[in-house]
C-alpha cells in the first residue's frame, strides 16, 4: 500500500513538473522574436540595415520554422520528447548570445539558431499536450498559449526601457531573454532523466505522415496557421514603425505593441477552452478575422489617438485568439498524439513559409512606396484570406 502511494506521489510530482516544463518552454517561444520589433530602428542604425534587410531579419526565423518543423517529429522519435526539447532550448540560448555581436553576420547567424530552437518547441508542445493531457487538451493549450502571449507582450514592452532607460543597448535587451531559456533547460534536463509513463507516442508519427500531407483539411489548417502567423509577425515587426508615422514616440510605440499582446491574453486563454466545447469552431475563426479586418482598417484610415487605440485593441483580440485557435485545430482535428505531431510539423512547416513572406514583403512595400498605406491594405486582404481558411478548418472533421 505504501509502495503504491509512493508511486502515485512520484507520478503526481512528475505531472506537475511536466506542466511547469511546458509553461517554461512556452515562455521561450516568442521573446527572442517579439523583443526585436521595437529594437529594429536601433539595430538598423548600429549595424546598417535597410528596411528590406530588417524585414529579412524578422522573417528569417519563420523560414527556419518552415524547414525545421517536419524534421522535429523524426528527431523526437529518436531522442524522446524531453531530450529534443532540451536540444531546442540549448540551440535557442546559443542563438540569443551569438546575435548580440553587432555585425550583420552574427546577427543573422544567431537569428537562424534562434529559429531552429523555437521551431522544435513550436512543433513539440501541441503533440506533447495531446499525448500527456488528451482529456485536458483545451485547458492545457490555453495555459501554454497564454504563457506565450504574456511573455511575448512583456518582451515587446520592456525592450526599449532596457535598451535606453537602463542603458543596456539593444544587445543587453536581447541577452536578458537567455535567462528563461537557462531555467527551462534545467527543468527539461530533469524531466529527460526521470521519465515516467509510456514510451513516446511520437515514435509512431511516420505512419501517419503521408495521410496528413495528402489531407485537404490539413492543408486548410496549414494555410490558416500561415496567414494568422503572417499577420502576427508583421505586427510584431512593423507596428512600432507604423505608430511612429502617426507621431508617437519610440517608447510609446513599444508599449503599445506590448499592449496589443496584453489585450489578446484573455482571448488567448478563452479560445482553446471554448473551441474544445463545440464540435465546430468556424464561427470563432470568422469573429476573430472580422476583428482583424476592422483593426487594420482603423490603422489605415484612423487619424486620431482614440481611433489608434481601438484599432490596436481589435488587432490584439484577433492575434491573441487566432494562434491558440490554430494550435487547437492541431489537437481537435487529430485523433491521437502521433497524428498531432505529424499535423503540427506539416502545418507549421507550410504555414511558416507563408508567414515568412510577411515582414519581408511589408518592409519591401514600404521601401517602394515610402508610406504605410499599401502595406496596411495588404494586411486587410490577408485578414480576409485568414477568415476563409479559418472557417474551413473549423468544421467538425478529422485529417
């Protein structure tokens, strides 16, 4: 009896630690990117980047996501989820450190490593949650997607105060985000050495891969994932610059970018729980995309400060809910953890190809027109496309 109780306590402790590990991993999947947006102007001055090359810097992690994502389930099947997560977090930490060296070569090399590390966590988390918490998938997706949004908004908001207020410079403002990576690595190393439960279900992923790649529904989810990410990463990259064009200060623009993400936190938590309670999520996708259309239209047409704030709130709601909805689709449209891993890898691979075009394209359009009108009209069109594919992905079907 005491032996059984001891085993139960060990398993319970392991589950709580695993939840902590998931949250800590989520903390590391956005700051290395979202903290860069407010600092782009400083980096451009210091390193000598054009708007086009700065857009490439923001797009580069997304390109890496698209290349790396299909490989993650294969790596996890060889190493285990836990060891693969340790690998990803370690690569991320190295990338953060390298890109603080103020030359274009190290800036871009470090960003490539950041992209590799984040890609591993991006793909693994939905699959791990589906495998470890199949009956609590909606709640756990809410927990880690909200964690991602919270730390992402913090990273955007404190970048300029760290760089200028505390005189850390853009390099110091970046190196701060190595701290949560170190903490997460420690926890996942412990998890990898004290595994409890069955062998990785992801080992069976390869058998379902061909089915996923030939599924119309999987492609609809991938396109939705791609275009909602397009909107998110463009906003992270260029919203501060758009707000500067409306006469705001650099610090105010950085905090409003942070506010955009904070506004989305309640939506980020509610959407996966809400999605898991309905057989169809099409109406959720429609409502979020409609907020996106109104928000970007407000940035384009609005001339007053209140109009900007309303637009930012609408964009925050849309972006805050769309990403966790895309993650929810991965779990809700898959039958098990192995299929979720295959769908996660496929959707994030093809989706981030679309997303990678975003910051680069918007930077290019601005360089060509020297105004934000054409870029903002482009974002409105993308919001309509997101609405279509989000609605299609929300139908009650399996891949």
